[in-house]
């Protein structure tokens, strides 16, 4: 008997419009440009040289932390990067409200491109009707509110008992502890794991959940990313359409 389902966000419940690595990275360029325009308007960055220095340092830290996160599964929230750039620039008295505003702006272009799959809403609605079945969302993302706001924007938040991100927890999938944390927050115990499904589209979802003792369900994503890790498991349950999970349940 299935007692819980944990869904990945990107390419499982939502897709990225006209996805390409180039377009995805360009969204971050646009987001950073918008963020520094706010700082220019506030007079925090006064000169072109300061703006360029700020952007260069931000991009350097972001690249470094991305590489580190791939090795260690530690998450480095975008707000932390902004904070460290301000420290590097010797800019003081930057409050948490501004840090969060800048982070939201930085991810705003990306957020505009994420859209639910056609059958995401109806599938979640049907699952929510099953007595005592709990649903959670678990995403690797460096800004918790970006994911939560997207789910809320598309009127899907009501179907989830819990929304967890790596930004909130501090570690990324496939780290086993983020799965354990999600299971605990759903109100389950260790012995319940065998009755919980993790549905995701990549190595981090499937291998992390497998090591944590959860059931696994691979959503076969149509777009392939460069340097994507192969899943070293045989006979994995797979779906190509999110509504197919209703047949499994």
C-alpha cells in the first residue's frame, strides 16, 4: 500500500519552455542584469566599474559553488552568493529583505519559463482524493521561494503536504539526508519508507531515493542534458506521462 509520493519539480511536474542549456544559462544572465539594475537605482552601485566588478564576482562564486555542490551535494543558496559579493565589495548594511528581493529577481527569468505539464494538475487532483495518501515536492534549487511561488502561481500548492528544496535544507539530492528529512516532515517513520514512492527524472532523484530505501519511479525526460549521469539500476519502473502514476497507485 502506497502511503506517500514525493515528486521532483523540474521535468517531472513542470517543463522548461523550449529548453536548451544555452537558454537556461541566459536566463541567469538576464536575472543578474536585472538585479544589478535595482542596485544601480538604489545608488548602492554607483559606477560602471563597480557594477562590472559585482557581476564578475557573482558569476565566479556561482560557478565555483555549482562545481562544489556537484561534488559534495551541499547547497549554496543564491542569497548567500549575493551576501558574499556585498562583503567582497565592502558594502555594508544589506538586510535580508533586500537579499531575498535580489534573489527573486535573479531567478525571475527562469521562473517565467517553467510551466506545468498538461496533465500535472489533474493528476495531482486525483491523487489528492486518495484517502491517507500524502504528497510532497522535493526540488534541487538554490531559492526556496522560487519553487514555492511557482507551485502556488499555478494553483498546485493545495495538493502538497510539504514543499522541500535544497535551499531550505542545505543539501541537494542525491544526498540521503534530504530524503530522510522529507519523509520525516511528511509525518512518516523509517519503517514507512518502503511504502513511499519518489518520482523523478534523473540520477539524483532515483539513486538518492534508492539509497534512502524508498520506492522509485523514473519519469523519462525527453531532453538530455550534457554530462548527465547514467542510472546504474536495472528494471526500474518508468513512466513517460505524469498521469501514468495513477495506474501504479
